[in-house]
């Protein structure tokens, strides 16, 4: 497991791509995050960015990736899953 500082640096770099104007960069960042859902159980800012992408994108591929990422985070975080359902 990565030391906390390395996790924070890694997530910050991925987070920068989530706010990119490039839908391919956002899609790749979402794919990376979907492979590491346990990193995101307490990262509300990243969770909100993913939800924002899901609700604002017009790109079907990006929406599909965001949906999969949310499903994977929800499987690791009951709180996140409950917040989406409300």
C-alpha cells in the first residue's frame, strides 16, 4: 500500500484530469479511479467531480465510464451509495 503522501499526490494528479476540458483525459482518469475504488471512499471532492461528470457530459462513452466508476465506489462505500440514492 502507498504511503499517505504518495496517495494524495497520485489522487491530486488524477483529480486534475477530472476537471480537464478533454473528455478523453476525463475518461482515462475515471478508468484509473474505477480500478482503485478503495482510494475514494473518503474523498468527497473526487466523488462530487465524478457525479458532476455523470450529470453534465454529453459524451456517451464518458457517461458509461462514470457510471461504472460510481458503481465501483459504491461497492466500497455504503455512505457514498446512500448519498447517490437520495
